[in-house]
C-alpha cells in the first residue's frame, strides 16, 4: 500500500511540474520556415542581428506569451508586431512547440 501511494504521489508531482506543449512541432517547423527563419534562423539558433534573441530551447509557455504580447501590443517591436499580427493562437503554439524542442547551440544572452 505504501508503494502505491509513493507511485501515485510521484505521478502527481511529475504532472504538476511539467508544462505540456499544445502545439505541433512539425507544423511549427513549417511556419518557422515561412515567418521566423529570416531573422532567427530555421531552428532559432542564428539571429541575423545582435538584438534578436536565440529562440531555440526557450520555454514553450514563454514563447507563446511573447508572441501573444507582440500581437496584442503589450510588447513593442514594429517588426515582431507585424509578424505576430498574422499568427493565430494555433500558429503561436506550433511555433513555440518547434522552437522549444530545438537544442540551443548558442547561449540565449550571447551576442
């Protein structure tokens, strides 16, 4: 009985502490090639300018929130607002799923 309780608690703890991506990484890869690759690289590791972030390996929830905030105007960047304006919620989730599953080959704050 003690073993069963331990397993149940471990499963509950594991589920509570991990965020599961709702988007499709495959669809995100396709969308990234159309929308993001020119500035961030196809896998999010090659920003074309020092002020553009590495997206690879970022947290899924962070990426969805950042894109949503660009679309709503909470975050201000004219280029990102223009790109985010054309994205649906599903597009944002797909892009976040893609970039969050890519291995970062550069540090996020490295220029």
